[in-house]
């Protein structure tokens, strides 16, 4: 076995200094546990936030470009003063949305495409009146974007032929149950009575109070936009590539394409800051662990100066002496991180079982492995300075050392 | 065991000099050109007042330090310009050390301490090597105490472990620096007897630094160092 003697001497030294070894192991363990738990917590939290955010919205939303005033160019030499009022953005269809949909279907990073017609309306039952958002969808396509059927708490997800699916809050506000009738008013006398086939709960109050899912045709009729789609929802394979894909779609179609990262810029900013602060904490914890290892081994080199001298007199080479202390550093890092990894794992388990249960922290099995690897390397690096000192000791002076 | 040529020369010093603080205003020469030969089976006492250069000479012979001038031949090999790795290897195989303060490695038991020079050189000891270690411990009268840690042994016992350790590589030269200086007279006599015994059995040359006149009187040959020069070399046999 290579380095057998280095391992043997290193482990005996560690065993001899039991109290010292135990203390530093606990120190390393606490550090690694903090890093593992914190990383798992933040990763889980962020994954959860992103999942919740994206659970109720598409990754990319494609819409018509905004309408702008066209201003007549002034004649040569003339100065023109213009008082411009921004145009009101009326509800418009995407031109040739069927073609756009087919183009988006062919994009490699895109996993689902769903044209939607969406506009405002009133929902009425008896004396109660609520403003709602009509969402006219192609059910099959839409469910690949937002798995709404999983969120249905009563009835079934069925639209078309006068059926609608509404949110839990709206149902409560209007006192509706599955099978009840609901009058939808699109304005200017366009109204129709629909049958509540199902009630969903997305967990976002605004959506649960306002979304009314309809068949596209019925929504088109209510909004007076026959054959129209006002937006196209798109999901992508890699959620963090949404921004690039959105830019590509905008170039390709000339339409406005917004990724979830644009619409949730503040969220992204918060997540990024959170990740950064987590990394900073990890780095400083790792640094103090490394300094702990280095100082323990430095003390050990001083304490063992005479023994190092004797070992050198017996034919131990400088390289072997170096190895003895590097191995000690590696063993500190490895066993401390196994301890800490286990503790961190336990903390995550405790959090999942006894914590506030707001969300579940999944543990990436590679996290403890990566932590152990990193800690071992840290241990070796931390041991470098004391090990070099041990290897460089003059045997004569070392043996005389009291 | 190392085999030697017919001359049976273990050690030869030729005009050996040692200075400290070379090149500085405080430069001082401690050894002023020593010539000395040690043969196999020699049993030599090195005596001298403190400050005469005994320890310096012992460190040079033990390849723990390097001479400033002259040459030191160990088993016929010129050592002054050896690199650290070769010097370390030669030190490990050809020389056994016994120090005044037994100097065992506290973390290891008696047997492992004895085997340490072998383990350092070749790794995990073979069964034959372990047996050799046990036999040596038995020969120094410590059979049954193999698993004891140094702090579970008396001073005399520890020094006997150190003697066994010095001999486990079957070195050509055994260097002992005041090996009995820290022991009561009974233990001292026992340890000295061990040197005698191994000198006879293994044929290794023994160089023993001592203040003790009674001890040096029992050696075959006495080299006296005065102010960094060999003042007298008595009892040197004309032939080995």
C-alpha cells in the first residue's frame, strides 16, 4: 500500500491526541453541517419558490407588440411640436397566431406551446357581481403548460359545450358549487350562461378569485374577437434559458416575448442575492474550518518536534514527514465532513419533519459527497504549512528540542 | 546484514572539519580536521569535556549534519556531498541511534517502536521482520511487554526498547549518546551489557559518547576529544 507508513504514523498521532482530535473534528463537523444544511435549505427554498411561481405561469408569454402613434414626419426645414397621448392598448389578436404557434412548436428548446385568448368580463349570479378574467384555452395544450387538472378540488376539468372551470375564491364569492350556473358578461350585450364543471385552487388568491377557464371559441365570442388568440404561452426545457429563448422568439416572430425572468425580475434579483450571501457564508465557514485545522496541526508539529527529529534520525525522509501531516489534514477534513454531512442531513430531516412544513427540502445525494471531497481537499491545503514546517525541521535541532 | 569488504572498515574520517555560522563574523570552527577509522567489532568510547565537540562529531557521523571540510566515509561511501534523500536512506540502513533520553515515539507500542526504522524504509513489516523485532525485544529482556506503550515502561525498559530499535536494521554502526546518563546504575549496567552483547553477536561497531569514566574503561578503545582535536586514541587494536 502506498504511503502506508505515513498513514500509520498519522493515525497513531491523531489517536494519541484524542482530546485535540475530537475538538477539531467537532469544529469541522459543525462547519460542514452548517454549509450542508444552509445549502440544502436555500436550494430547496429557491426551487420551491421558482416552482410555485412557474406553477401558475408560463415560462414565456408571447403577445402582440404595443400599438404606437404614427407621427407624420415634418416637412424639410420645418419644426414640429407634437403633443402625443399614448394610445390605449385595446385587446387585439396576434396576427396569424396559428402560424406563430406552428413555428414555436418547431423550436428545439420549447417543450409546450399554448395559444390563449384572455380578456376581462363580469361574472354574475343573482345580485352578486365579480370582475373576472376570461381565459379561453385549448385544454390539451394548456395543460402541458400549467397542469391545472392537478389543482381541481371539486368536479372535473372540462371546458367547452358551455362548461367552465372557476377558481375556489370566485366560487366562494358567488356561492357557486359544481353544477351551478353562472352568467358571464363580456360587455356590450355579449353574455352567456355557463355551467360550472369544476373548481380549482392554484394557491394564488388573485388567480383563484379571477380566472374563469373557457373553451377558446366561447371566449372569442364573449370578447368579440372571433378566431383570435391574444397571447401564446410557452414553456421551455431549461427554465433558466427562458430569457434567451424569449429573445429568439421575439426576433423570429416580431412579437413581444417576455420570459418569466423578466416579469419576475425582482424575484430573480432576490434569489441571486440569496445565493450570493449563502456562498459568502459557506466560504467564511470553510475558511475558519481551514484555519482551525492549520492551527491544530501547527501546534502538533511544535509538540512533536523531538519525535519528528527521532523519526528523521531513523531514516524517515522529508517527503514522508510531509506526508504524515498532510494525511492528518486529509483525515481531519474527511472524517469531520462525514460527521458534519450526517449532522446536516439530520438537520434537513428534522426541518422536513418538525419544521414549519412550508416546503420540503430535497437533499441532493451529491451534496454530502461534494462537501466531503471539498473538506478533504481543504484539510490537505490547510495542513500544507505545518507539514512543510515538519518536513523542514533540522533533525539535530529537533532531537535537542525540549 | 550488510557485508563488508576485507578491510572491514565501517567509518573513516579524513581531515573532517566543522564550522558554525560560516561566512558570518561569528564563524567558529568546532572540529579542526579529525582523522579516525572504525572497524567492524570496534567498541569505542568517545570522551571529552563538554564543549570539546563530541556532540557535533556524533551528529556528523550520524549523517544528521554535514561537515564543512574533509570527508566522511561510511561503509566506503563518501557522504559529504550526498543529497538529503540518499543521506537519509544511508542513515536509516547503516546507523542505529541510541539517545540519552530514550526518545521513543509515544504513540506506538514497544514492538512498533522497534520496527519503526524498518517500517519507515519498506512500509508494512513482513512476518519475518515482526519476528525479528520480537526476538530483539526478548533479547533485551522485554518479552511479553511488546504491546506496552512507552509511558507504561520504566526508564531502563524504555532505553532497552531504544537499543532494540537501533539494532533492528542490523546497522554497521551503533551510535550512542550518553545512553546510560539518565539511568540508575543497575539499568545502566544492563544497557551497557546489551551493547557488548550485540557488538559481539552482530559484529556492529559501537561508538559510545560518555562522561562516565567507569563506562569508558570497559570499552576496548577510548578516543579523547579536546577542543575539537583528537587528543588521544588509546587501546586501538593494531588489527581488527
